[in-house]
């Protein structure tokens, strides 16, 4: 018998959701066969068997599972599985699927599993075991604890005759009182986004700068029906600043240190209505712009189908957040934990300007901005970075060089 372990698909999650099994319980599977699909905060992943065997499921579809824990067992034969199911060990496992270290807490209730981040956050804010148990979750994440904190939870346990669980808000109670109200739950992906946003606002002292960019030169190049857009050109312009502004492409570490990225891999936000994804354009400074165009199109298709592979999100060095829907003139997204800044592209718009002779005319412009972690980057650096990007986007020679 061998355990079918859930691998750690990424470093940002404590666990994932087992969306569904692709083979029946008790079925024979071969090595490298896909046996289940799991959903992390970023993507759908396939769980494969590492050996030939007969599958026995330990968790149901839809369960929240921790990385590194078994979700199934692989037996050498059907007979071995049948013998195991008839043994006391199988009955004990069914009674306590969380394992011998989990079960009931000191108060006799089922003790939820806490991620490391959730445990630290609960200890810092005095969130007690009863409040965590009242969430009704087998696995408690940092986002769950943060919700309790946002609701003003304290270390006082709820009284036995309390009106409801700690997570029940006044808005929820009012909604339940109305027959017409509909209460919805956030998807696992949106809950993961909520956790990241909360952590960013709690820990990152962000500052912001924006600059106007004249798109006349870019529009002139588009007259030749160039096979790229402003997004791809901006990715190239950002990547071209890697050597001059290495701290913008760095990862914060302990002891006031930064790890510099060896390559300007640019993560680009993609949201087509199925959730927010940030796939990464690798080596954006070295690759042809038409390759980046093809990759971005593939990213959008993957977002629609929600079938990204995890390696699509690996090795991000800097983020480009797209807010280029019509009429968006300014946006200041969060700096994601693990990054020092995020660059923003807003919508194209027309602006009235004056020629040297005083005659008014209209020109196409956009806003490019940067939100940055002020612990590592200063305002002067942000302005210099934006100015260099602006020069590249406004110069016909620079556009030709970036697109060449």
C-alpha cells in the first residue's frame, strides 16, 4: 500500500480543493495516470498516480485538502484493498480522516486544521478555539481568521446561547430575515484573493505615482497594421528597465534584504469574468513582441477555460495590472506580497493640447502608474522609472527597437 499524497502546487496556498475524481473508487490505475483534479488559488491542476495500483479514495470531491497529506491509497491488488477495508485500521481512518494528531480539542469539539499563517494570525489577535470551531470548517486558512478579525472578534469565546456563529454578520442576519434576499458564498479562488488583499493592506506601506503618456507615435506605428498592441509594447518597455531599476524586479526577504530577479519576467493580470489570473511572460526582454502577443492570447483562452498549468504563474518578477477598459483614467491596485511594485496601464483616451503656435488639437493619451512598497522604493525612483517607460512609449525609434 502506498499513500497518494497531495503535492504542494505553489508556495502561496496552504491547501486546495479536490474538485473531482477522474477514476472510480477501487479502479485500477497506471503510473502517471490522472486520478483527480484540484483547484488552487491560481489554477486547476491534475493529480497523477506515481505508481500502478488500485485506488482507494480517502476524501470526497469538493473537500478542502492540505498539501502533503494523503487523499487516497494505492494498493498492489484488489484483494489487498479488500483486506485493508476489512481491517480495524481502515475503520479508524474513516473515523478520523484528519490523522492521529487531529480530532477533538480540549473542549471536546472537532478541532479544525489551521495553516501556519492562520495559526500565527489567530495567536496575534487572540482568536480562540471556540471561534475557529464555530466557522464550521475542517481546514481554516488565514483569510478565515482575517474575516473574524475584521468583524471585531476577541479572545472571548461565544456563550452557549449565542445567537449564531462568530462569522455571522449583521448584514447576513438582515439578509436571512428577507425572503427575497439571496446569500452567496465566495468561490475558493475569490477567498484566496481576499486573503492576499487583506495581507497586502495589513503589511505593505504602499505609495503611488502616475504619468501621462502621449500615444501619437504608437498610433502612427499602428497605421501599418502592426501585429501587437499597447499591452505587449508596455511589457517590452517594462522589461527593458530591468538593468537600470533592479529593485523594481526584486523579492523582499528577511532582515531588510531583497533578492534580485535574474530575468524580467512580467506577470500580466487576466480577468475575462472567470476570476483573476496573473500568468507570466518569461524573458520578456529577449523574446520577440509577436511571441508575447501569442502568449497573451493563449492566456486569455486559458482564463476562459480555466485550465492554466501551474508553471504559467512561476518566476514572476514584476506585475502589470491591466485597467484598460474604456474610460478608466486611473487605478491603484495592491502590491502583492512577494513583490516590490505593480505597474498599471489605464484606458486610452483623447486629450486636448496646444501646439507651439497656440492652436488646440487632440491627441491620444493613456496613464501608466506604479504602486510601490515604500520600504524598498522611493518616490524619486518611481518617477524615474515611469519617465523612462514613457520615453520608450512616446519615441518612434524606441517603439521600433522594442518591437523589432
